[in-house]
């Protein structure tokens, strides 16, 4: 089981201090929280760094307050990316967790997900339990061809496992399951950036072109609905 699950923290700038405290608590609990102001290095492109971090994270915490709910901004874009990733997961997976920092409304796009009120007495305990349960469920999940969820949970990949992962990507490409191809390729880029880098780049470009031809939008565009897209 992965002991250093990466947890992306999405928040409004007005809630920075509260989220920094949550970051420190997650770090002390043995997790690997990711927060833009702490994990983006000077000189890095912040937008692409955030998008990559969301895709490489095991969990996405949408930190909600009156500040975030009533404002339009990058938080809403981050949530749309997370929803797109969630659509490719199993029904039993825990990935996107609405975390209320105070008593506030939950955005309509997140109301299907059980929230946790971190300001309540047992809020922190419930959050940790959800993360630990999410890790266990993914570790226990098995697939007939390849346990992709297990592969994506590993911090390093053996060469043999990488080859099986690549074969799964090629299988999905032959079936033209482009959303799944893109998700797997991006995880591969995160976990093993030097493995077949040229082939990965070429296939990723092909998959993105295919999706754009069908939908008229980019692969990073927000999902048009909350319907689960099953391609496996």
C-alpha cells in the first residue's frame, strides 16, 4: 500500500492560511500534500505545474468556504479537471473530496460527493479515514488484463511493469479509447518520464487530435456532464 499518497489542495486565495494548516497536518500524518505556493518552484510555469500535479495526485481536496463558493477563478477550473479525472475511475474509488473549511454552500458540481467538515470536532479524523480507505480500495482493485490502479499508486515502476503498462495503452489505442489512453499516458509521464518518451509524446498528440476531431474541444476541456464515461 502506498504510504505517501499525493494529495492536491485546491483552494481560494483568501483561504490560504487555513489551507496551509491543513497542508501541515497532512504532512505530519505521513501523506504528501501538494499546494501551489509550497510546491511550485520559482521559474516554473504555474498553470502547467498545477495541471500536472492534479493528474499525478492520488486525491483531490476541494477546500470550500464562502470565499471560494462565491467567486469564479482558477479553483473552479481545477475542480473541472478533477471531475474529468474522476469520470475515468471506478465507482468505489475515493478521489475527489469536498472539504468545507467553514459552514458554506457546496457547489452543485460537487454535491454528489460526500463532504467532510474539517471545522467540526471529528472532521480531521473522517478525512484521514477517507484517504486511508481510498488507498486500500485501489490497492485491492484487480483487473483481468492489468491492474492499472495499482500501477498508478506506485512511486516507482519496474521495467517489466512499465512494459505491461505500455501494452495496455497500445490496446486502448487500437480500440480508440482515447480518453483512457490520455489518462494512462499522463500517469506514465508522471511516474516514468524517460520511458519511451518519444513514443509517449507522439501517441499523446494523436489521442488529443482524435478527441478534438470528435468533440471539437481539447482533451483538457471541462466535461460536458456528470455522466460516467466507461471505456474499459
